DNA sequence: ATTGGCACTCACGGTTGAGGAGTGCCAGCG
DNA sequence: CGCTGGCACTCCTCAACCGTGAGTGCCAAT
C-alpha cells in the first residue's frame, strides 16, 4: 500500500518530470521539495510506487518517470487545478471580445486556448443532438442554380449550391420554401433527415415540374443536415506538435492524422467522462484505441444551459495537467458566458 | 562549362538521390545508368558540376547530392513531365465524380491530389481578383438576428450572422436587400468594399430605424467580402510531413505553421511564375523569404477560361518533380474541365 | 520507521581503430 | 584531347572500450 507521503512523492515526481523532462531521482526530490526525510526513505517510497506501477525506471540506476497510471492518479487525486493569472484572464477576454457569429466565437476561442497553452486546441461545435432546424432558405442564383441554406437554433449554418436546371418565379419558390420549412423547422436534425427520406419516398411523382425540383432541393437539404450530424471541430495550434516532437517517442504522424480526419478526435472527446466540474482527462494508453497512445487530451464542457459541447487540448502525455485543466475550464466558462449573453437577446 | 553528358550525369544524380536518399557516387552512376564510360570520367564531370554549384559533397569522400540550383536546372531542362498511369487517371476521376458545389469540388480535388502524391496538397479558391458579387441575401433568424449571405459569380459563398437587435417586416427587409443589392451586385469584391465604405460615410443619420439596421448589415456584408478578399486555400495531407520528416533537416514546424496560417502559402503561390503550360516550381532556398527554405512547391494553373487559380503540392526539396508536376497538371485539367462543364449550365 | 553507508548497475561521453566508400590526381593510351 | 586504370588520401561509420557519475537496492544501526 502506498502511504500518504508516497503520494506526495508521486506528485513531486510528476511535477519535476513535467518540468525538466529528466527522470527524477531520490536526491533531486529531497533537494527540490522539503520532505524532511532522507533520500533513502524516499527511495523506499519509490520502490512502493514502482510496485504499484505508478512510476517506472527507464533503466537500472536512473531516476523514475510516471507511468500513465501514475499520471491518472496525479490528475484524479493530487492535482489542484491552478487558477489563471490575471494576465491570462485579460488575454482570454481580449481574444473573445465582440463576436456574435458562432463560427467567429469558436474560432477565436480555439486561438485563445492554443495561445494560452502552447498545445493543440480543440473546440467542438454545439452538439447536433440537441440542435433543431430553425430556418430553411432558398436563394436563386440564376442559370438553374439554387443556394440551399439550413440554420439550426444552435447558430450553425450550412449551405450548399444545388443544380435544379430551371428558373422559378416567386410563387413556386415560396411554395418550395414553405414545403421544406413545414417539413423541417422545429424538428431535430435527426428527425429532419428521416422526414426528408419519407417525403422523398411518398412524392415520387416526377410529372409536376416543381415537384421534381423540390426533390432535388430536399436532397441538398439532406446533405446540409448530414453536415450538422457530424459534430465538427475547430482546431488550432497543430504546428505546436512539431515543437514538442521529442515528447512523443514515435512519430507525430498519428496525431496529425487525427487532427486532419477529425472524426477520431470527435469520438475520443465524446467518450470521455467528465467529473462534476465538467473536466475530463484521457491519458496516454487510455487513448490507444484511437491510435493516440502517446498523447493526452483534457477537456472541459461548456454551455451547460442547452446544447453543450467541449473544448479541449491535445498534447503529449507529459503535459502540465494543472495548468491545462485550468485553461480549458477558464476558456469554457468564457465561452459559456458569451453564448448565454447571446441567449438573452434571442 | 558543363558538357552534354555532364547534364545527363546531373539528371542521374537527381534521380538516384530522390530515389535512394543517399549521396550518389561515381561508381553508383556507372552501375545504374548505361553511360558507357568509366567511373573516372564521371568523376571529372562531377567535378565540373560541382564548380557550377549544381551538386555538392556533404563531406570529403562522399557521394554528391544536388544543390537547389541543381534541382532548378533539372526541373527546367532535364525533367520530362511523366504522364500518369491509367490507374492514376481513373483514381482521379473517381474522386471527382459528381459534385456541383464549388466547396465540394475543391475539397475532393485536394484529397485526390494528396492521395496521388503522398505530399501536402493545396488548392486555391478561384481568385477574388476576378470575382464579382452576384447575390446578396438577408435571412431573418428571429430574436434580432440576421443571416447575411454574399455569393460571387465564381461560386463562392460567404455567410455571417449579424445582430441587428430588431425585427423587420417584408417591406423593410426587401428595401434593405434591394439597397445592398443595387450597391454591390455586378461589382467586383474590391469595388464592393469601397462602395460600402463610402455608403457608410454618407448615410450617417441614425434616426431612421432601418437605416441604422442597414448600416449594421452593410458592415456584416463588408466582413463577408473581406473573407473573399483573402484568397483561401483548401489543404490536405499535412500528416504526410511527419512521414517525410527526415527529408527536412530542421524541424517541420515552419511548414505546419505555414499550413495553419495559409497566408504565407497564398503569397508564395501567388508569386510563382508559371511556364507556358501553367506549371511552376519553387525550390528550396527560393522559398527562404517565406521561411520554407527546405521545402519545394509545385503548382499548376487551372480554369484558364475565367477566374483561375492554382493547385499545388508542398513537399521536401528532394521530391519527385516529374511525377508531382504530372500530378498537379492532370488534376488541374480535371478540375478545369469540371468547372467548364459547370459553366455551360450557367 | 528512518537513516547513513556501501556495493553495484548502467547510461553517457569521449577515444581509438579498423573498414570502406568515394574522391582527386596523374600518367598512359587510343 | 578525351578517356581510363591505378593509387594515395580523406573522412565518415561503426564498434569496442573505458572512465565517470548518477542513482539504485540492501543492510545494519538507530
């Protein structure tokens, strides 16, 4: 069993290792931390910690480094989330000043977060699960092209140019618009897709010209909805991976791959379980199933009122968890507040 | 002066070096290429090439590698663009089947290109320089929010949610829409921005309610136009950089940075000078001003009919130029054809 | 339970030396 | 004059070696 002091030793090891990138030995610990006991005693504790697989020695007669399990214990029991400095707070709020547009708000958020932490920052769009269609709009572009726009009540906009091969007068256009609107507005994205499908199956009579066109447009709308369905991410700071490359034993290829594909990250962030403060961390091997065994992700939920989602950071397993958890928490709070202010005007 | 055979030797060195990643010596050349002369003769040629700074020896008694200047001569005089295999052609066309939407077309193109070459693929949006505003649309979202949409005749769509703090009836809405449309439709993006500015300066009377709203909307439209102004890129395959990391002496950080910022790449691609076939290459140190001294970019112009732009590849200086040039050329042609087919329906 | 002492392990850095790839140069040859 | 074989030379690469020092595990003493 690991003693109370043993856990303190673990904390010291994690802190020093994150700090110096060097395996930390018993001597270093008594030097840098005021334990009031001798190096030999620390050594005994370290042997215990090693038995519990919380730390490991890269080779005989070298200092110890935390295992993934060790980081986990550190994050769960030992790390107090470090509050941000005033300077950091003002930095965030200066980043997030002013935007109304959801796209704008999220892209600023992600930049603030990467700038604050030097890690790869990730912001999820508000979950499609709770998004309802609030508007469907058709804009005729000429030459038989139609711009099809769908808006959800979470503020997401998706648009698509569709080729209907025909021109329409205001009456027809209004009809099609009304038809699609009654079909979708107020419905969830999932429902909407389903209703379009059944609608297409029912109205399979291509004789009336606008009916054929409506079918084409319905398909375009379905594609728009499909886009909402895949929870999209906004990312920033991927270049930072190159800086921290030595922190990843292998290549950073799988990380860049995950960043580019996004879907892996969406699933990973979706499966993480947040604590009572909305914070979550997934460490090293815990991400093995996603091909990211050498990386960690910390997230914080935002927008607790309605269709929430997460902001997160992706970085090496050896990251500064207290600081990064604080950063995602702070940014998530700012973002929540910003979206709530918006809500009052809705 | 470098002899005819000397240039052949240069070609052999470039080819072998790209192939093997090893400095190539005189012996290797006579083995792998049928020059019909002895190694000593090749050595004499190589000494000449070294005098011309076309090749260089990493250290005494090692083989030679091409200098950037050497690659330049190779690309300009020695590389015949290698035609694609039928398999590659079908791969491209299967990638590019069907899309009408410009966004769709470009994102498929970029994926085709990265899949084909294993490099970072870049596609520029059709140049804003020749883009004219074709539509301005206002969609009321409720709660004082307005979706402002601007479309250009090159097919680009930009949208933005603006907060007008008010509801409007159809008449007012039509008035504002008409006002903005007459101001912008048919004008270039640059003109449009200018006209909005002067318009804002003239109508500075905040007493009439819709006039205040129009001003807010005009600002939103201006932001939309601003977005067109920055020639945006579509990118894919940045993870490939990690695979080829050893090809870059230093870090891949500046490359990832350029990819994330985009603006560097836009300028770089803008400054490249294409040959009579629309192909261009920028090699190694030639990119020093952009912080990419160890990278090369090859591009091909597309859409020669109207608002053209470029598709390109970003990779290590030591890349397979013949194949990559062939790839960008082929993909550019497909893309041009696709957009032209589209034009006929306009 | 804690500690000082001590023998032991092993990564790290520098040195040395053999091997080998490749060069530059030169004299000879067609 | 261009080409060739020969040869001495350079210097990178690799492996072996070794001293140093950090850090450990263990133990007897407190």
